[in-house]
C-alpha cells in the first residue's frame, strides 16, 4: 500500500509492502502533521515561531530542546557550515526533515514492519525490500533537467538526501560568507545508514560548495555524488556500491 500527501509544503510518500493496515499510513502522516505544527516557520502558532518571537528557553518542549542540541552538534561537526540561525531567526528545517523521516521509520519498525519506504521532498529512508522483493530503487535527478534521472541507486536499510537549488531555488547559504551562494555546485546527494545522517550532512556539504564532496569522503559512513555547474559529476570512493547498473 502506498499514499502521498502534501505536508510541510512538500509531497510525502509512504509505501509499506508487508502490511495492508491503512492505520499505519494514517498514523505516519499524523506524525508528520505534528512535526509541521511544531517546526514550521510559516505558522504563527508553531513552537519555532513562538521561540523566534521571544519564548524563553525554559518554556521549550523537551523535543525542541533535543532538536536544538542536535543542530548545535551538527554545527560543531561541520565547522559551522550547518547553521540554523538566519537573519536573527532560528530555522531547524535543514535537520528536522531528515530527523522526522527517520523517526517515522523507527515508529513503523517498533510496530513490526521491516519493508517500507518513506520519502519527504526527495529525502528517503528505504527499509527492507519493495513489492518485488528487490532493493528499493531511487533516482538522482539531473539538476539541469529534473525530468532526467542521471543515476539510479539500489537502497536497502539506508537513507539518501539531496541538497540543491533546482527545486526550492537558492535556500542554502555558506554561513561563513552569508552574502554569497555556495560556489560551483548544483546538487549534492548523500547516502548514509539513515536519512537523518544523510540530510544534515548533505545540507552542510552543499554549503561548502565544491569542497563538500571531500568533506563527505572524509566522514565514515557517508558516500556522496556532486554535480557541478558544468554538469560534471564527482563522487566518493564507495558511492558505486549503491549504483544500480
């Protein structure tokens, strides 16, 4: 069974191959709606909006405090290239999307599911196998022509996230030079053990520009695929393990 809904301003797809219990889909989408209500910077009554309007830290929810701690840890791990502060406001969406997909996946696993796929805005957690009992197939889009798939990956118990400007426009900045867009890079895809790791490091690596792929290469458990402004691809040493011939 498979369903797609627009939540958090993007399509979210959940596909489950080892159950026909539609309540599982309903509960997963309910979780994403809850995440949206808490973290959306576009909602006047969201917790993050209230924080940006002056809510004291002592009133933050335990989950928000955890998310902020994870954001700070990611900032430290990326030499400041992952930074949720923009124009004096906090926006943890660069971490929350991957975190929420991974949390939704863990909730399904706790209910006994082993074969399912969750995608939110191009970031994916793929568990087990698809309905054909094969690894899940994920395409990397050509950032210059999004109708074209330039690489096809086989995913099994791992996550993938892509950062780029071709869907949402220029929304990722180098915190060290905030007036300048990242140089040279059109898209950067990261594969990791889970989508939380893939998403947060894809965001930071994209902000590094052409240096981002070297950063991914140096981190254990991450593989990456970068497309530059000339349409040339650079990928890490272990990335080919995921490529479907």
